[in-house]
């Protein structure tokens, strides 16, 4: 399974005092990235759309660094190639993420994808192995729900790579199914703590081999499966993982979220989890409203109509 390292753009906001320091910081960042590949080759680097324009020192931008003849050519070639392989990431549509009151892109995407951020050693605060963030879920009525504390793993030094080594290896060694049909047919093996309504089958088997949504759906279901494993009566599902629909949406489109369950009953699935990078949702009910053991998945697919989007 591929694991992405999302570059923490906030760590680039602390300008270096001079070019030597700026170059040294980039060298360390590249060395850490190379070390991450030695832990696992299933790693991809992801950056936001403004990365090339980031300022490393006064008047010295990343684009300047890439053309800087005083910087080792292999370093410049390596970083340029790594950050150009994949589309840029952006802010999330229904979750705002803040670190020390600053809105974050890399941290938000790393959290949703259950991944790691890669930080530049520009300030002491970025040297921590774990960064605490605040999540603000935005309802379809455009109001922000109460902030939710969460944590994201961070790599910034060779030592931090070593501290996350076991987790990274375990994550990247997980085999993702080749197709949605394979995922559906082996769902009980992959996700023993989830139950699926028949309404989820068609969406899954429509995902053919090579469809990038397979990995994202698999990751979302894996997170829900771990939540179900840790679930205890009264605990609920982590609010950082799911969002409720607004009363206005449920009043107007609640019937669109009603699905027949394996026990023959029809239930309303007003809770949903976001599939990273795609406008897909996974609608669920908690174990307390089902069999007391498993999270029940009623819908997987494109964003259902809401009061705001229909």
C-alpha cells in the first residue's frame, strides 16, 4: 500500500537568515526523504500548489533553489522530480485544519489519509514526532462544528524516521485489492469489524483495476474497521473521523440516506466519512444502532445531495 508524506507547508514559513541556512535546511529535508525510502519504497511525496513559490530566505524561493548552481545538482534534481510526480493537494472541502491558529493543507491531508507530514527544520516546534492539530468540520449549512483535537505523525530528522519506522513498514506492506470487485468479495477478510449493506456492492465493483479511488476507499474503510475494533458501549465513533448531516439536509434529503440492512430493517445513515481527494463518502451507523459489535456501512459513492449541493 502506498503511503504519502505530505509536505508541511507551514514549516516553510520561517525564513532562513541567509542562503547557507536555507540550503542546509533543504539538504536535511532531502536526506530525511531519502531515508524514508530506505524504510519502505512504497512512499510518495505530496505538496500543495504553491510549493514552487515558497520563500526559503528573503528573496530566495524554492524555484530559485532549484536553479541554484551552488546547490548539488543531484539534490535539486531529486526534489524537483519527487514533487512533480503527483497532482498538488489543496484544502479539504468539509474539514478545516489548524495548527496554532494557522490553516493547514499538508497536516489536513495527512490526517484524513492517516499518513505523515514531512517538515522543514525551520523552527523548534517542527522537531516534534507528533503535531497536535485542531479540526473544524463544516456542515452543509456552512457552519463550523466544535473544534476537535487530533494528532498527526511528523518526520523532520533521521531520528524521527526511525521512531515511525515500524508503523511505516506495516502500513506500506498492507496489500490493497486490485479492483473493487476483489475488495467486495474479500470484504469480510479485510474488514472483519465492518458489516456492509447490499447497497454498497455496485459502487465497489464499479471500481476497476487501476482506479485510484480503490486505495482511498480501502484506507477509509480500514480506519473505520480500526474504530470498530476499539469501540466500547458509549464510546461512539471518533468525531474526527465522521460528520453528521445537518438537520436541514436530513429534512430535505433524509430518504436518500435510508438503506436496507443485512437484518432486513431500513436505517437512516446520517453519519459519513470522507474519502480523501475524491468527492466520495462512506455512510455508516455505529455499532450501538446495529449489532453492538460492528460499524455498519450503508453507502459508498459520490457525495449524496445536501441542502447546499444537489
